[in-house]
């Protein structure tokens, strides 16, 4: 039975652009409306950015005037865009570490930091207890079990491709050592991938003989490569839910599964039409919506930001469309040089003799 239509969501979801403009106009009454609109359209140029900025200003409008290093970075970018137009109340946020009004590109929990202070915090956070000596030092490497190691106790370098090859030779695959080594290196081209694959196959060699659905995507890639090369004892895993042998690209209940079984696990009754459907999104209060009802819900389909009607004070004097400039930047150098080359003069036609 169809349910009732959900109530409209909060204003930062349904009308985010209008909310941002209203908050800015109340904070800076001297700024022209078209300047505010142009700044909002420049900084929050997608629906997700509009909603994120509107939610922050709706909950804490003081972020525009307090200088607190909180909220999304869109607040800082918006203030920087409006500062050259004679604002009197807007205050740039200060770094939570040094207190300077630098670009706050890093975060430490709810606090925003400049690049220098953020690098220091990241360096401190990357110090973990070494699995050998136990000292809190910078992680220089990790062992096959993923445990951190300091510079002094780096794990001994081993030929992980050879170890995988040895594991595969025990299964009597019918492939020679050179082929097995090439398959292992192609499946896991990076050293850390080889280490992880070696550790996984060492703990569970049965992953190669039918239990691959409980392994990592790297194990599945190795199995596919071995089967393609004609390995005798290696078995492609079946989906643990429908028992079909097909691509297992999704995860369900700690196992890899096919697309059909993954979609089946996501079926829920839609809060609007009541039908069992895949959840496309949720309402602000957490109720599921199917794809059809999502397109009719205002809180999930509010219009994207439109271009300002008046000329933007942030645009350059170049009248060429931005899309053409961007397209030109992505053309090959030979194409651009050919366009810039002056055309060859046309040769006058020679009259044919009578």
C-alpha cells in the first residue's frame, strides 16, 4: 500500500542557494545582491557543495564573522571571494595551530589547519609502535601481516613472487615456474600488493580451489589469470548465495558475490510507493526512497545552481567562452600548433591553353 508523501526536508536541502544568499545579505547588508550571487555560484558550483555550505551556515552563521577554524573550507573560500568587494563584517578563519589567516587546507578533527601545521600533525599521527621494538616511531614499512616497522627493523626483503609460485606448484597447476611468476607479478605489480597476496594465500591456500569468494579482489584476479592460462587444479569460485560461476565484483556478508545477489540484499520497501526496490537515496530523516520516487522528492532533486543573470564580477575580460578555453587546454600540442599556423596562400589558378 503506498505510503504518504514525505514532508519537505530542511531548507538547506530544498533551497540551499537562497539560504546562503540570505545569510550573507544579513551579515553584509552593504554588498550588492548580484555580487553575493556571483560569489556563491563561483564557490559552490555543484549541488553537493551548495548543500554542504548551506548546512554549515544554517547551523552556525557566526562562522562568517568569528574567524573560528571550523566548518567546511567552502566558508573560507566564500569569504576570500567577497573580501575584495569591500566587506566590513566578514572575517577570514584563522589556523587552529598558528593563528594565521593562511589557506586552511588541512583538518585535525573538527579544526582546520594551514598546510604547515597540518603537516606537523600528520607527522605526529603517523608514529606507531613498531612491531619489533615497540617504540613509537615513523612507519618505515610493514611486514607481511601488515604490522608497522620502524626504520631500524624493516622487514627482510623476500621474493614474494617466488613464494606465491611455490604455493601454486604444490597444487599441480600444470604451468611452469616462469609462467606462474609472470602471472603473480602481473596480478600484483606493486611490492605491497605482492606481500598482501602472499600473506593471504599462506593463511588460506584453499582460496585457490573453490573458496575464492572469501578472498580479496587481488586473489580473484589471480584465479582468473590462472584459469585463463589453463591451470588444472585452480577453480573459479561460485557466488556463495546463488552458486553461479560469474564475476564476483561486490561484497555481501564478508564474502564476494555477484551483482544479482548484491542487489537482492539491498531491496527495501520504499517509504513513498511501498514497493520492494533498491534504495537509491534516503530522506533527511533516514527513510528509503527508490529511484522513481527520488526524482520526485524535492529534498533530493533541488535544481542545480544556475548561472548569474548579471555579469559576474569574478570573470575576466576575455570574452571567449570558458568551455572553449578548457577544451583548448586539453587538445594535443600538435593540434594547437596546427591551428596557430598561418594558412598557406592560395596559388592563383593557371589558365588552361585553348
